[in-house]
């Protein structure tokens, strides 16, 4: 058996990124350490509804983003995107047919791409 347990995303400000993921997607805070992470600049561990941990590790160098994408299943992709837009979050692509199905693409504060979809829209609109 193989199960992805956690992943780490390099961020420029662990507290701002923590707040962004908690506010926009409802991640819960598992733990945080102000002097944690490999460079000791701070880390927050967040958890999704399925138990996957997302480590947000602050780095002291420029963040390379847009080279990887992370897919989040949400309850309603249209409503999620409306909330993101209202809150001033960046939508790279609004809900629409994508090469991978129906969904949207958002960017977090450091430009990491988040592919968003919901099961119903994917089934009905792909």
C-alpha cells in the first residue's frame, strides 16, 4: 500500500499562506512552529478533510512557483471561485472546460497553481 501522507510547499510568508489556505479552503491547523522548517524561518502544517497534511515552509530565497500544480476537490467549484474572487484572490482561469475536465485554476499568494473541481460539475460539464 502507498498513501501520500503530506507534502511541502515553499512559501515566502508561512503565516500569510497559512491564513490564506485556512480562510479560502477551510484547512485546519495541525501545528505551527515560528522557528521551524529546514531554514528555521517558520512552518505551518495544515490538514485537509481527508487527513493529508500540507506543510507551508517559509524560505529565505525567491519562491519558484507555477512549475507544479496541486488539485483540490471542493464542494462547489463555482461557489468557491465566487468566494475567492470576492476576497481578492487570483483566479488564473475561471470555472470552464479545461484539458483535464471541468474546473478552475487559482493561484495562492506565492503563485502556486491550484486546480479546483467538484465531482458533480466534472461529471456534468466535462
